């Protein structure tokens, strides 16, 4: 990534990272204790903890507003103008669609399978029809290939395997033999105006479209979409894989919000709660359900009442699907016993008369305890919350019937009384009387108002904003506020933000950044212009933190040990040097602007330490970089050359990869 001089810069990078090990924990503690949290440090600390990192000029702006006033503004995001980032998100139509629209516009495998089997019709809209036909051709090719190999069609194909199979089919296609003629045709296509380009592609046969998409990569793929509207670009990308459009736009929007939003605390909290109520986006229908989950269940309640947030996540189709509660059936329910209504009369179920029915091919799904367990262990009480296995089973019975109306078609939450386990339940010693859907709401209220929940949520918030091992006294005060203010998240945060523990010198830069926090903070600190977030998403994937992609319900860790190892730190340094040098595609950085007015390496280093680290750099890091300033690859001259401007980008990259920048 670094180009010429890579070996030297990487050697320096390792030396810079090594300073993290030479400064002992005791030394850091003494150094922090010696500092006073003056107004500038308070501004830096607030920006590091309540945002995804300061941008150039942010520290001065916060100091001018007043740190406390700025914090109060962030606690009320609805009062902050965020029109700039909203304008940037406007081209992503999927963010505004409900789930049914997503499934209809970007058909997943199961929808295509229904069309292929004659159970659904092709859309009449010619553009949507082209997308469906492309996926139908791919489906038929896969099916034929598996039949030829003597295999049965898989019940569920992932988006990734679809792409791989498509690539294999494409490479074996006969029309790839004459590569010269194919390249000529591609050049002719790319020379057409944008509208005509799309028209030509849509008029191709599905096999021709597939072949074209596999041959167009990198710059040529970008050129194909150059000048097209957002919807036209979506159509082209959907020809290759409709599900990838939905997931891709959601991930890109997350990065854009984190980088550009003025409502930074709201974005931090939305990320925090999604991680707390984690859903894995690559589990089947969740590829389409997560968009609504974050938009409608998480984001509106990020600074509201915890119980409202808990109910919203419990009823979300994304959570119901992820933890399989939508299939949970009470053993003694009508469905569990194989009993079905005989019919209807005057629009009413004749519930007094039933006839037994046999399961078609398989027995009805049984009781599923996944959600009941995670609800208490991860969402509310904690693993040490005092509940028993019996409580897990009883809670699972309470939530039977909490299901989804046609989940594979993007259906919403509904309560199905025929799946619900009848009778009273006992949860944590409380009797939950038989009352259908209301039983679940009663249990959620019971858990949301439990003192153990108050402590657990307060501890996790303090862990995110204060320290990996937060002070117990602070957690206790936050928990008291949680109970007193009925789970008001804003008030719990205010208690934390007004505490001496939050502002203690020991808390300053004591938290190691997660990969998401590191990548976004580096982009923000460098003042980068981001035109394409996809390379940033790829960087996060290589660092082990792809957005929405934590498979276990625990979500991504907030603690340092998960992210601090030699391989991870070198990946970060690799990214930092590439970013500062302008080597990250779609991201423009002017490192010289951060050190404007400097004419030698020493003054450039001082300017960059001030702009990127607010001047707060350890002696070890400063000396390690300083020793390399006369090296020709950084000074950009040999010993007998006349003075030349230093390699500011290299210096900026080393600072962005330094131990100080790794912490917030």
C-alpha cells in the first residue's frame, strides 16, 4: 500500500508501535495523575468519548461553545441540524424502504425460487423485471450444475456463494473465449452516455449481463456507473446480487453517519445499542430485516427509555428471526398439539371445534429458548443475574406466539395465539397470569425495572465511555439514576458525564479504540473527503470488525485485549500510512493542510502532533519518530541535497498509527 519507501516506513512504524510496550502501566498511571484536566483536555476527552473522534478545529469549537454546553447539545440530537449527512444518505433508497419493499425490489433467493416454481409472477416494471430475470438465470444455472453433479439443490444459498458460483459459471461461458472482441464491445459500451449504457445492459440476455458484470472490475466497473443516478447504479449492482445492494447501502450509511454526522453522541449510542442487542446480518432473512431493525427499533430509542428500546427489539422481526423465536411453539398450544380450526363463520374463528391434523412432512417446531436466555443473560439481568434454567424455560413459554407474518416476504411482527403456550407462568418468582401477548410485555417490564438490569446496563455504558473496568461507585450511582428515572438513558448518561470518575486524569486516553473507532477517527482527524466508503468497510473487515457482522449475540467486544495484538496493530499502522498517503481509494487526504506553513520535518512533526493529537504525545513516540526525520524517505532529500519539504504524509501516517492515537 505504501509504494516506494515501504520498507523504511514499516520499520519506523514497528518502532513507533514498540513504544506502547516500553511505557509501563505504572509509568502511564503516574504520568496521567500528574496531568490536570484543563479546559482543552476536557474538550479532547469529551470528543474522544462522545464522538467517533475530533475533526480539525473541533477542539477549538467545543472550547468556544463550552464543554458542558456542547455535551448538553449532544444529549438532544433532535435539536442539531444534520442536513449535510442526510443529503449524503439520500441516494441510498433502501434506507427508506420498508422490508416488503426491499424484498420486492431486491429479490432474495427464496423469492426467485418461488418465481421459478410458478408460485409468484415477474414484476411488470421493465427495470425490476430485468433484475428478476438475471437472478432467475443464475438460479437455473446453479440448479442445473448441481443436478449435473448429482447433488440436490441446497435449501439456503448465501449471497457470497451465489457470487462465487456466478463467477465460476461466467468463466466457463463460451463467449469469454474471444477476449479481444469482448474488450472491444466493453470499450464501445463504456463510451456511451450514462442512460444509453444502462439501456444497453438491460436489453442484454441474462447470460450476457452476467458475463459483462464479471468482466467489469475496478476502474471499469466504476466507469460503467459514471454519471448514472443512484437508482440506476442500484439496478446495475442488483443484476450481480440484489441482496448485496441492501447490505452494502446499510454498511456505507453507517460509515457516512459515523464520519459526517453532527449528532455524534446519537451515532455512538445507536452503535452501542445495536451491539448490545446484536443481530447477525448474514443469517438468512436478516439481510433484509436489519435495515428496519436499526432504523425503527434502535435509533429512535437510543437516548430514550430502556423499556421502550427493549420492547422494540423484542418485537423486531430481525431479532425474532435471528434468535429463532418466530418459530417457537408452546408444547401445549394448538399448533404444538397439531390441532387446527375447522373453519370460520361470519368472519369469526369457530374456536370451540377443532380437528386434529398431521404435520406435513415434519413435526411442528417446538419450544425455542434462544431468545429467553439471551434476553436475561445479554439484554437485561446479565449472566450473573440470579435467574435459573427454569426461568429461561418459563420466559420462552411467555414469548411463544411472538412471530413474524411471512418473514421471507418481509412481514411484520404479529402475535399468533395458536402458537402460544397456555396457562400461567412463574418468572423470577413472579406469577405471570395467562394473557396472550400481554404476558410478554409484563415480563419485559419486570426485567426492565429490575435492579440487576439497572446495574448491568449502567456497567456496560460506563465500560464504553469510562474504562474497561469502570469504578464500582460510579456504576452504582448510574444504576440508582436508572431506577429513579425509570430507565431514562439520557439521564443515566448525564449522571456519568457529571461524575468526577468520567473526568479523572486516569480516564484520559485510557480506552483502546475498536477497529471501527480507529478507522473512523483516523478519517475524521485527517479531515479526509470520503467519496466511497467501501474501501473503509474492506479495511474493517480485514481488522475483524465488519459492520453488522458479529455472528454471536454477544456482539463485538469493547475491551482492549480483543483488539490489542501485534497483527492487529500492524494492520492499523498499514491503514494509517495508506490513508495519510492518499492510497485508500475513494478517500482524499491533504496531509499538507494539517501541517501548513512548515518547511522542515521537525516543524511538520510538531504541527501534526498538535493537529492530530492535540499536542499530547509521549516522549517515547515523539523521540522515535524524530530520530527518523532525517531519513531520505521522510526528509525527501539526501544529506548533500538542498532542503526540501518533508514527507508530511509519512509523518502523519506514523502519528495516526501511534499508541496515543490508538487510545481515546
